[in-house]
C-alpha cells in the first residue's frame, strides 16, 4: 500500500480546512439552491428540495446567519434570492438585513417543498429542483458539502463501506504525526489564521446572549469571578479554553454572522480542534512552529478519523474533533507519538458513545464535554495512564482502535440514526 505523500496530505488539509458561515448542513442546502437558481437564470417560482435524513436532522433547529430564524425554509429562501454558489460554504456572505427581509417575504410567497429521501445514495445528499414557469433546473450535492455532481441521481453510486475505506486508505495516525512534525511550517500558516478566526467568533459570543450562553457565562467568570463562581469553576486556563470553544459554538449555532474555519465540512469540528490547541499554546508561550505543528496534528487527525466515519453519522462530531485537540495538546505538553496514541485511546474509551441529535444551540454543551475530556486525556497520557486493550473497544494498535470507533459510528449506529430522527420529528 503506497504511503500518501506530503504534497497530497497538504492538499487534503487545504481542501478540508476552509472558511464557513453558519451551520454547514443548512448552508449546503442554501448552496445547492443557489446553484440551481443560477442554472435556471431566474428567481424560482417553485422549489423542491430532497434531503438525506442526516442533512435534514442537522438543519432542523439550527440558527441561520443574520436572520433570527432557524431551519431550512429561510436557508432555502436566502439561497434562492441572495446566495452565490461561488462563495461555497460562505454562500450567504451577502445576507444583509435588507436581503434577509426580502428573503423572508419570498419564503412566504414561494414556500419550498422539503422531502426526506430515506433511500438517498449518501448520508450527505441534497437535490434541489427549481422552476420558473415552464423552465426548470436542478442541482445535486453528494458526499461532501460542496461536491456538486451532474450525473443523473440513479447513476450515483453509494459511498464505499467502512471496511472498504479501511482497506483502501493509505493514511495512518503515524503518517499524520510524521507529516505534522516534518511539513514546512510556511505551508501550514493558514491553520493559525483559522484558529484566530475561530477565537474571534468566540469573542463575538461574549458580547451578547447566544444559545444557552455557556461560553459567555464561563468567560465572565474568568474576567470578573464572583467568589461562588471562582470556587466552582476556577479562574484557570482550563475554564478559558472551554469558554472560548463553546462560545464560538454558541454564536454560530444561534445564527450569528460569524466566519469560522471548518474541518471536514463542520464548523463545530473546526472550532473544537483548533481553539483548545491554540489557546493552550498561547498561554504556555509555545513557539510559532510548535503552534503550527500542533494545529496540523489536530486538524489532520480529525480528517483521518472522518475518512472512515463519513461526513455525517449518529456519532457526534465533537468526539472526533476533541480527539484531534487531545493529540495537539499532548504534543504541546511535550508528548511524542507514543503519548499521543495514549491520549486518543483515552478519548475513545470515554466519550465514544455521544450521539448526534442534530445541529442546535445545545451543541455547545457537547463541545464542552469533548474539550474537557480532551484536556483530561492529554494530561493522563503524559503520566502514561491510558485505556489499554483489556478495556472495551480499545486495542493495542491505535489505527485499529480508531477504526473500531468509526465502525460503531458508521455501521453500528444506523438504527440509532433512524430512531433519533423519528424522535425529533414526532415530538408531542
């Protein structure tokens, strides 16, 4: 099996770590709608949207940037009116208050028909059909949030299975580690820009009430702690890391018009694998090189895990993203490859069962759990304390341990995924 080259890994990193505005599932629906509208060459007077259950689940209750609204109807309306597909995951970049007001009126005048395709060829599947009188156009996204296809729907093949992905992948954790330690740091400078972008998103959340306000609450504690709060939370780097990470999630899940650097098609994953590493490095006066290598290790670890897990699943993405942070923080603590494997095993032994029940303000609570566990896992790893092969799904081999996690998320939780959606759509 050929080893993936450094230029290929760099290209992979650049393609998976990109800016995004808003939760990427409804944004991808807006993107697909915008492309269909552009192909039509006019503002549609009819819109029909077909979604895989996972896309539908993640777009049901999340805030849409600059609208004060949640869910798909406003995202589709914005895509059909102001969206530009050339912006990709920033498709709603031009959603000014005036544009949003028009989209809200358009949404009432041209309500979209939204259908869940339970037989969709991929867990990430969006198909939009638009019409203007007798003229029609369509656009389809599959497998990745920005991957447009032109083939007829019936000709699209399903993604390869988890076991097939495992056999064909030329990437391993050791290759990820080697790349992070050897790559020219000038080639990965964009990762620090992304971490700073995500940190700025967190600071937006401190200025107002977004979501459940957990990040704002914890940040207030680190700045002007009351005796009660300081006794409970402590004015520590630990609290600061959590407040910034869940604060950025608070803002984007509640529809703040903030740009974040995503990872593997998820803004929350980008936030969770960059902010903890970046803040830990800054507070400990780590060098520029250390910061960049830690961010490369964290981001690429997430990409590696997502290769076999898939873009969307019933497994919460913060488990994967926080695992990347655990690896990056362990490196910054002075750990080598061995300690990094220990940290990842600790993560998988701990929060591997966390479900994804859609994108929503409550995602910040799960991000908090993931990041806190990442810090514990890294610290334990540095003491050479870790879950071993006698415990649960952990094996001696780290790549097999990771594959056990992704097999559960990709294959084992399919029924869970259906049940989650059924519960979400039949609440009383």
